[in-house]
C-alpha cells in the first residue's frame, strides 16, 4: 500500500473510534428517555404485551423467527436484534433468550463467512461498508494470530469479520471458536439490557450500556494499535 494511503487510513481510524462511541452514547440517551417517560415506556410495554401472546401461541415459529432475525442482524448492518430483545425476555426469560440470540448470531456469522469464501469480494462489497472492507481485507490473512482475530471479532460490528475472514479463507474451525467466544458476552449484555428496560431499572440499564460503550471503544482502539504494529 502506498505511504500516502497508509497515512490517510491511520489518520481516519481515531475518527472512526469516536464516531462509533458517539452513536452508542446516543443509544444510551434514547434508552434513558424511554424509561424516564411514562408515555414512551407505556408504548414499549404495549408493544411487548401485544406480540408476546402471539409467540406463546406459536412457540416453534416464534423461536425460529427470533433466531432467523438474529442471524440476519449478524449479516446486515441496518438491523439489530436489540430492538426485539425485550419481547424475547418477556416470552422466554433471560437464559433461553441468551441461548437463542447466541445461536442466531452463530448462524449469521457462519453464513457471512460462507458468502465471503464462496461468492467473493464483489458480493461482499454490496453487503457491507466498502471502507471497512478495504481497511481490513489486506490486514487479516490466514496467518493472522488467533488473539488478533478474536479482537477483530470483538471490536467490529458482527457483519464485518465474517465476510472478511471468509474472503481471507481463514480456517473455519478457528473462526467458529472465535465467533462463539466473542458473541456470548454481547448476547448476555443485549438480553439483560432488554430485561432492565422492561423492568424499568434505569441505573442497571445505563450501567450495562456504558460498559458496552467502554468495552467497544477499548477493543476497537486496541485492534487499531495491534494492526498498526503488525503492518509496521
């Protein structure tokens, strides 16, 4: 890569970190407003109470749909399962919701990996940010250390690593192990965030969200430093 392009990319990375942190802080503010406003909180509860009996009446279809939506959220940037996490908690409780969410994300990650490995770059570029693909495709290879790939999975939105690692033809068994480790804490955090919203436990909800923001910022910043050292 030319020196000028490398320098520009390096200058852009801190900006990406701050942009992602800002988005997460906005999400925290929205959650705080939802729990502090009786009217908005009532809307959330009515939505959950409307959907929950339908899922209870069709349990297999409900589980299958939730897992499918979770898988899609791991493949597409414009959808997040966090939106429907409160419904899952109300229907199945925390342990089963975590399990279903984790399974869905695992399936989505495997699908993204398969698409990257079999269909190639042109298809992947239509599914994820071209900037993210250009930034990491040349840096993540089959020889990238396990710990660095794990950090890559933790730091980036879940739809990015699967496609990039599939394109890189990273070893499938190692990818699945990394995916299973990385997605579990996020599944736990997402479900308990939804539970705290339902229970209107604002302090707990904000604490979980803040921990998520700080962890995400740390992981992304550490990944950028590690990649810079590897590149250097």
